[in-house]
DNA sequence: ATAATGAATGACACGATGTCATAAAAAGAA
DNA sequence: TTCTTTTTATGACATCGTGTCATTCATTAT
């Protein structure tokens, strides 16, 4: 988290720093992001940066958190409604694409998602929050279709990685947004009903 | 690719460099890997490194390529046999785990897989080779279960990301190798027959 | 008015990178 | 062998980014 000193800053100054940071984190992934670029753009001295943040990760996750809090709450609410994890993931996908109508948002998310590692998860928080989110899902998910908790977790995993890749691909073919959504839904359907179902005429 | 100068080196000297590099690429992901560490460990001067390689990426992909050539050929052969993409991915999974009985291999692969980005694909080559590999699959895959090429590609995508995550998880719970394999197979089964099949009594 | 606390600043030490001029070695020609 | 040419080896150097810290400046409390 940023220090209290940062939070005490005038809204104007805070925004100047956050805007500069968003620009840098849109340009390159976290690992390559340059603190120098951020402070140059925001016109603050080097020392100040470290007075406000522990390092660039601190700032990065603060920016993401700020953007995602609403989103997470929406997802959680959606899940509570009927416990359908398939619907929840589709809802998440739709909301994220909706937020990304705004070009700045989209470009930032695009860089972020592209550079997510194998076990990094959406909605893009620090990895230690993953279990927290999974626990929430387990609590409210409809388990009637699953033999046990393990199986449910497996499917959540699958939905997770497929959603991640689908969002990535959608951002990279943003002109064909509708087609990409159909493809995503098709993948969800595959998980629900299977690829080979037609053969068996269910 | 490394330069001819590197390839001309004595086997001994080459191995010294490659061993040092593998050590570094096991320690940290490519982005964080330090050329300084490699040349210190391999006891070669700074200038020599750049005489042999364009940079660390060059060396990194050379090491991976060396390890994966056999693997790729095996997979391709397997697919040719019967065109079953599900079997192909399971075969790939098994082979990789087999290779990783060796601890050094496993540790290297673990670091590599952990740090694969959203659109990076196994078997871990430069991304521009992805389409090459996909074309090969399309050529030999049994398409009878799919309405069209698009649908097949979708399922390959799904298998891809699920396999990637499963390998990651297996490496991180290597003591429960057998259980992890079962989980992976279960996920493949889900894609084949669907989560909800039981309801419909197929 | 003075002390005390909080914030701002930029010089500095450190470590990493890629280049390049020069030295050394090897290969080829005479 | 001796001289020339080509290939390889080397490490000092310029550049850039990072995180720290002693010092200065501002604000608030006494």
C-alpha cells in the first residue's frame, strides 16, 4: 500500500502521479516499467517516489485494486444470486469488456493481461489473495452438479484460465468483439456439456 | 541463435557456459536473469558473451530448443498415429513429467512454466512458432468430432492452457504426482464429455 | 518564538548492460 | 619460417536504472 503521506497529497498531485504511472504500466509490463519514467512524467523528485511507495509493485497493485474493487463486488453479488459459476465467469468477462470500452482502460488491461504469469489470476490481484477469492466462490457456488469440493475447484481452475486467454484474445481482436464473445461462450459450453456430446445425442 | 563462434567452441567450454546459464535460468525468470551471473559462473569475459550470443534471450531459447526438439518430435509422431488431440496432450504431459524425473530438468522447467505469459505456449518456443505448431496439429488432427476448423482450434486452445496450468501445479505438488495426473485427466474428460453429463445420463 | 514532527529533495553508491578499441591467436600466403 | 590477414578474446567505459540517506524545508504543537 502507498504511505499515508501519499494519500494525504492533494487530489491533483495524486492524479498526476497515478496518470503517469498508468501511462508507464500501459507502455510496458511491470517488470520493465521504469520508475524514472514515472517521476519524470509526474515531475516529482526521486526521493518523493520512495516516500510514497515501497517500489513500483506497490504502485502497480494500488492502481489495479482501485480499478477492480467495484468489479469484484459485482462478481460476488452475481454469484450470490444463483451460485452458477459459469454465469459468474461470463458476467466477469462481459463487465471487463464493458469497462474496456474506454480506450485507456483497455490498453492498460491489455498490457496487464498479456503479462500475467501462469498462476496469476484475474481479477489481477496479488497472488496471495487467490485463495481468499476461491474461498468466497466455494462458499456461494452451487455444488449440486459436483461430487465434491475438489471437482468444483478443478472446474473453477479451468474457467479461470480459459477466461484469461479469452480476454487476451478479445483485446487483440477488438474489432470482432461479438465473434470473440461467441467463441468464449462456446468454450464454456464445451466445459458444461462436453465436446463429444453430439455423438451421444444428449 | 548463438553465433558460429560459440558453436565452434570446445564441447567442454560450451557446456560450462550452458551449465552456468541453466543455473541462472533456474534461479530466476528470463527477465530477471543476470548476464553478469552467467559470465562469472562460466568464467568468461563480458565481451565473449556478446561474441557468442545476441543477448540473454538468445541463450535462453537455445537452451530450451535443445531440450525440446526430441519432445516435439515425439508429440508430432503421437498425433500422426491416430489424430486424437486429447491423447496428444496427455502424452505431452506424461513425457514432460518423465523428463522432469531429473531434478535439474524439473527445476528449470518449473521456473520456465511459472513465468510463461498468458499467450506463451508449451512446448516453450518463441511465440512466432505457435502458428507453425498449430498448423501441424490442424493437419493431422482427427476433425470428425468437430463441425469446423474453428471449433477444433478452440479446443486446442483450451487443452493448451489447461495443460500448462496442470504442469505448473504438478511441479508444485510433485509428491502427489499421481493425484495431480488424475486431476489433469479429469479436466480433459470434462472437456470431452462435459461437467453436466451425469445429469443427462449419457 | 521555538521545538518537534512530517515531507521533500537530489546527490550518491551500487549494480547491470551493451559497445568498442585493442590484444592475442589462428589460419593462410609467400 | 616469416609475414599478413582474419578470427577470437578481453576488459575498460559510457550509460542507465535503482534504492538510500543526509540535509533542507514546511507545518504543527507548545
